[in-house]
C-alpha cells in the first residue's frame, strides 16, 4: 500500500527534522531520560494540541514545560490549581477604572503561549469549565467581548495519580480537549545516576537559565505547514476511523472515543511521520499514537476495572483485532 509513497520526498521534511533535533539536543542538556515524554511534547507542539501529563512529583514535568517555552521563544505562564481558585483567577476579569469611568479587562495567567497548569484536578468544576473555550477555540469571551490568544497556544496540565484527597475528576468534555495523555514514571537506575552526576556539575535550574531559543515562532509556523502536507493513504484514514469506531462498540467500554479523537490520531500520526523523516504515514505511526490519544478518552466498565483491565491494555488488544490495510 505504501509503495506509491516511497519515492523521492515531495515536501521539505528535512527542515522539520533538523528543527526537532535542535530542540531535542538542547533538552537533553537539561533533562536526562524521559525521552518518550519529550517526544510527545514536541509532537503536541507541532500538532497544535494540549497535553495532560500524569506522574508523581519530581519527574521533570514542570522543568520540561519551562524548557520548551524557552527553546521556542514563547511566553511561559504557570497556574497552580487549588480548590479555592475561581474562573476569574485563570482567565482574568473586568476592573473598573474610576478615572475613565469604564471597565478594563485585566488578562489572567491563561494569556500566554505555553501554559503550565499544575495539579489541574485540584480545582472544582466551575474553574475547570473556564478552560473549555480557550482550549478548543484559542479565545476567551468575557462580558461579551472576545479576546484571541497569541500563537502558539498550548496547555500542559499535570496531575498526580497517587494522591486523590482534595481532587476533582476532570469532566470528559475537558479530557477530550487534550491531544495526549502522557504517563510519566520514575527514571531508571542509570538515568538516576546520570541526573545526580549532572546536578553535581551544575544544577538544572542554572542550566535552564543558560538556555537560549533555538527555533523562532516563524520556524514553528513553517514546521506546522510542512506537517499539513504529509501524505496519508485513504486506506489509512479508514484505518483510523475503524480504530476509533471499535472503541464505541467494545463491550468492555462504558464510553468510547469521539470524532475529536480521530482527528487527533490523524494529526499526531502525520507529525510522527515527519519527525522520523518521512513525508507519508505508515500504520505503525497510527498504532504508536493510539495509546496517548485514546487512553484518556475511553472509560472502562466498572466490572472490567475491578478485574484489573487498564485502558492501555484494552487499546493494545483492540489494535490486534482491527485489520491493518494492505
């Protein structure tokens, strides 16, 4: 099926892969290991998506977000979600100016390029709902006035999978707005040793201060235009639709994936292909992206959860049943 695509490259994929390698090289100077997290963050950036990062504290989630913002010459903003946080604390509010006898909009911390939301599941539903419009439409509407976000706009949210006291379950509508859910674990023994040795020479925070932008906003825009041109066979488009449709008819699932999941799988597969220096998508790209795209969009039945079935295991089994086009 892919024989027709394996000819000389028709689009400047090399330009994108060079930019990605520059970013990876700089990130490795500060962050040891966590290669998968870094790769998915870059894919999300190029696919114009948001990230939900689940992991225990101290595994470089915040550091990676700060570093990414610095390397792409973007404005970084951080919001710590707490149970008493109000929507106005996130998006901003109108403040009365007595001298002019009128209200002026004071922008909140959500107005930035790369927004880190720490412990997103600690804020109540009222505050969570404030993110719906901005994550989907890249704009905020306050008192009937619409405020557009600057390019790029990307939300990186973290949550702790262990500590559940004082947390709120994220609404499905909000989860669906995240392109990926990344699960970050502890580093391996060798990586841990390398981190300690690196810290002995120079602490990570000092390294971060020394980092300089390696790609401009214009380069990022150009890379996204390259991704749009990556080819995908119509049979593979159908393959994506079949995978997502399978989640809706699976007896082990209470909730299947939405059409937004299909679009996310299409976009992320094209980015992955480009990052691997191909101007066409292969089935393996789709299969690899299926896990971070689908794991937060499906809900297992209570019976299967009690039996120990996980979202990743179900996705793995499901991919075995959906026929790969030839």
